[in-house]
C-alpha cells in the first residue's frame, strides 16, 4: 500500500532487476490526515542509505536535525 511501510519497501526493491514491482493503494486519494510519524535514529540512517534523505528533508519541519538530542 501507499503507507510508510509499503512505500519504503517499494523504494528498497526498485533497483532489483529480477523483481517487477506494482504498488496498490486502497484509498482513492492520498491525503494528509494530521497524524505524525516518529522516525528513530536507526530508521533515519536506513532511509538515508536508501537515498531518501534529500526528499525527506524538503517536507520536514524547519529546525529538524538528525543529531541525537541530549
């Protein structure tokens, strides 16, 4: 589906030459619902390794830092 898990899986598999990828979403339209998503440091490192950092930084609130808080 078009949620965080389905999209992350699709990105991870997009460069696999022997896998044909089709992504289906039940909702007729993708919209924001006001819910937040927490991305823990290890998850952020994984998303960065997939080449998603630049795209994600464009939609994150100002002042975001991937430095651990003290």
